[in-house]
C-alpha cells in the first residue's frame, strides 16, 4: 500500500526499532536527534512489537530537527498526524510539536492540555482548532489535524471529532525547525513535558490529508507509491460490425517492421494507479526494460483508465516495468521481474 500524498510529505517518522535505540530515522531525509533521555522502547508498540519512542518527561526530553525548507508552510493548508500513548495527562500544557519558534508569527504548535484537550494553532495569532477531553492516558490513540483553505479538521482514530472555520495558516514559507515532545521557549503555562510513547508521526507543510472520516490505521504508515502490474486478455469490442452486403477488394496489408532485438510473441499488460481509498487510475508514461541489461524495449503512455499494454515483445525474457510521474510530484515506481504472457 502506497501513500498518494507521498510527494507532499515533509517529515515522516515511524519512531520504531530496537529497545534502547537512540536513532530516529526519517523517511524524507531530515535528521532528528534527541536531547535528554528520549529513546526507542519495546515496552509499548502501536503495531506488532515494532517499538515506539518513549519520552520520560524530563526537562530536556525532546527530538529536534534543525531548520529545513521542507517545514516552511506557504499554502495555508497543512496536516499533522501521530499515534500517542501518554503515561499521564500533563500537569502543564505540553507543546507536543513546535514547527518554528514561539516568537515567530508563522510558527505552528500542537498542544495537549491538562484535561486531555488537543489543539493546533499559531502561538502569536490565536488561530486555533481545539477540542476538550480528547486525549486519554494509558491507551494508544491516533490523531490527525488537517487544515484545508481556512477550515480545520480534527480526527481521533479516523473519526472526525471537531471542525473549525476561519483558520488562517502560515503562507510565508521559509526554513523552520521542528521540535517533538516539548518546546524550549520556557513560556509560563506552556512548558509541560510529554511523558509517554509516540509513534507514526507525519507532517505535511503544504496540503491537508483528510476532511471526512477514514479507516483507522492497522499498520505503520506506507512509504512511496505503488505500480500495479498485471496480466490480462485484450478487451472485447463493445460493438461488432456486421458483414457488408457488398464485396470489396481488400487492400494489401502494410508490412510490419521486424524488431529483431525485442520482438516476439509476448504481451505485458497492467495498470498505473495512485493508492488511496479507493485506488484511482492515472495516466503515466510507462517503460519496459529488459531485466538482464536494463535496455529499453518499449515505451507507452497508459490511458485515462490507467491501462497500458506492450504487445509482441520477447516472451522468453523477464522485464522491469517502470512508471514515471510527469507531474514531478513522485519518483518513478518499479515492478520487477515481469514475465510476459503469450499472445493468442
């Protein structure tokens, strides 16, 4: 399963691994390091004993990423998603995420209040979506907060919990840092420290993800997109022409050029799709490469329904099928070791 928003993802951390690990890989290439005693723990896992990141609640316990252009919010839309299992609710409001810094009007924070309230907003402008008594201690729960063009949507376990109109999110862009677990600004009343487990963090600085209920997660978030290759017979025509009442002399068929390198009796058929709920077809440039040496055998565009077909290729070799996203949002997607079917 791929992520149809992969091209817009600014940061993604599974926060999983071996017990005691202090490595926090990020799927888009950003570098997160710890301060304090933050570490991976296998005592709690959101999914199948993969572990999660434990924050002991100390004064300096947080993850930090230096300022990066990927975190620059410039469209007015954004999304933050995460899985969380607090040991306790905080005695002082926790800034679980800080993107930027407290003194900047274009910075963003996600906060958990002492009664389990959850909010996302801009510290200096008062633009907030906020829901009371939403976060519980001692259990795993998944949250997403997305903003589309001025309207905020807050979800718990895939169910819409709250909406908020009139949210003017940052549009200035520019590099920003990202803190996870607590803020370092020392603001009175907002300097709580998160104590508990965190996993499956995703941030998109330029687009929202959901605006209606969606299926609750059953596995770690997917990475990249998928290409769905398949074998199929040629479609039957919708209309079959009747023989004409008169006789005509047929033209001589045009001669076919012989492809001595790649020609044969094989066919490779498949579809190009973006993965979503449900999957949806897209037209993409598709290349057929010989697996043994990478030589280009054929190139076509899939149609509006995502269908592509390579006919009369060698049936006795394996191929690699590669789909390219001409919009520039995604990297190429590859289906390896594709064996042609014999043409009828």
